[in-house]
């Protein structure tokens, strides 16, 4: 396993932030690490990278315990924190050369040129970092995380603040990197999880509450729940649907339009009910559940 965590605990004073966190990530996986603000995502990542000491538990990267081998572990990890720390007055290649020297890399100029080409920075490589757009600054952050060719990549909110074009480009870049390296990705964007992650780990209030593929989470989480939108020809109240079995919740959104949650698919019975009541069924649509629904199920109080 590239990353293995067992019974990890971390507190800030009296605040117990991580509570017996355990999971593992295999080589070559792209894993989405999601949860509400304050759930413990960034703290977990900082413990993995050796940036923060932890109170109890075991954290291994590439088979090495982080607390016992901090320098060697850092050689195996590329880390892009949530707030990308860059020297804005430096030129792109100058900055990457500086980072490469910190790692003691050989053939530094060749490696800088390789990584600039790899992350798509070539058109901007002669500029100061402060002159770059947010999307290209994120590429510089990815480049510094990759310059020493690590086995594990830790990315904390790597696409926050990007426009749709930049978002698509950086997502594709992360997907390409994930074909060769282990990637742990923190994000609040559920579409990102679906687009690039092989697996999803959800943390809530310092505990792991789910660990599956995105597809498994969406299909298995209370799979008997069905969400419908109904539009009738004549306006009625919610009591119009009294006597129709299977409805768990119903809400009138606007005149003639209702949303409802049911036990199982009741579309056939619903159509018959409306017809017998002398009304007209204009539209009846089934709403697919997605990761946002799953996220709310696991994390809302």
C-alpha cells in the first residue's frame, strides 16, 4: 500500500480533531477525500505528509512510518496544500529550479524542462509567477509537487477558484498523473469526485463514515429511495395524493408542481391515481441520486 493509516488520532488542545481514522490507498489509485469544513481533511493530509505530528496511531507511506522516517517519507510525497504557497516574484523555471535544488536533484535543468512540459507550462515558462492566471499558478504548484518524481501525490483543494476551462484542464492533468502515481485528492466539488476518482473516502467530525467507489455509494445508499417531480394539469394541494402508498415525503414547489420521495418506484401507481382523481399528468420525472445526495446523507445532522 502506498498509504496506510491505522487508528490515527490528533487533537488541538481540547479539540479532538481526528478520532481513530483508518484507511489505506493502493499504488495507482486516485482517491477523493471529502467531508464538511472542519471535518479533519487537511489535518489528515498534513499528518500523512509529516507536516503535523499526530498523537496516536500509525501512518505509513510506501511502507515507512512517517514519525520514524520523516525525511525519506517526504522524498516519496508531492504535496500541494490548499493555499498554494508560491514566490510570486520568481520566474517559473527559476522557482522550479529552486525547489529541485532543495531535493538535491541531478540534471536539474533537464528535469525542470521535463516537468514544465508535463504540466503544460511551456507557453508561460518565461513569466514571473505573479503574472500568471490562477489556473497556471495551480500548474506551477503541481509542478513543484512533481519535480522530484514522488510515488504519492497529496492535493488539498487543487481546483478551488478555477474557471470552467481551467478546471477541465487541471482535472485532466490530475487524471493523467494518476495513471502512474498514487493520488489523494481533497475537494468540495462532487463532479470532480465523479470525473477523476477511483474511490471516495468521506470523513465527518473526525471519523471515517464511508469508503467506496462513487458508483457504489450512489447505488447502495438507501437504494430503495426514489425521488420524483410531478406536474399536474390542474392545481391541487398535497392532500390530493392521500391514499397513494409508498410516499415518504411530498412538497409543493409551486402551483401544479410537486416533488416527492417514495419507497421504491411508484410511477405506475401515481399515474393511475392521478387519472382516477380526474386530473392530468403533464410531466413525471425520476431524479437520479448523485454524490451530493450521498454527501448530505453521511454528513448532515
